[in-house]
C-alpha cells in the first residue's frame, strides 16, 4: 500500500562562535506501508523537494537547493482518524552554499507525536 504526502520541516542548529544554521524544507514523499497483521503499522519511503538554508551570526548567507530525504517509522492507530507515531527522517541538501562554497546540510531527525488523518 503506497501513499503520497507532502511535509514541511524546520531545523535550527548552533555552531561555535554564536552562529546558527536554519533549514526549512518542503518535500513531496512516496511512502510504502508494510502489510502486517498486527496493530503496529510500519512504513518507509523517500521524498524530494526544496531546502532553504540560511546562516546567521559571524557568517551570513542563504541558498535554496534541491534536497531529498529517507523516512522510516511506526504508527499505532488510536481511532479511525488519529494515530500515535514515531519516525526517523534523514534529510540531505548537498551543496547548499549558504554564504560559503560547498556547504552541505545533512540532518537526522526523530519525531514522535499524533497524526490526524483527513
């Protein structure tokens, strides 16, 4: 069972010298849901979209580039319209060049929460 979705993700990370790297992404994803016979649903997929990175502090600059991500997670239905989830997301924006040459942005994100199904 495949689904298609879109997501927005915001990350902020600091570095030495008081600066920060802010990253915003908008991705379109294809997700495969494993057909299992128990309440916990496992899924995995990939996405592609745009990533905007901006540096603030002693170094400044921003860039919008093509990015991609890999997603894996588990979902436990609470009702027909809600479920609890835990998810890992690896995201990469190669050569973001946010004020410097050859700057890449790779993030590892773990999310837990409630999904509301429309």
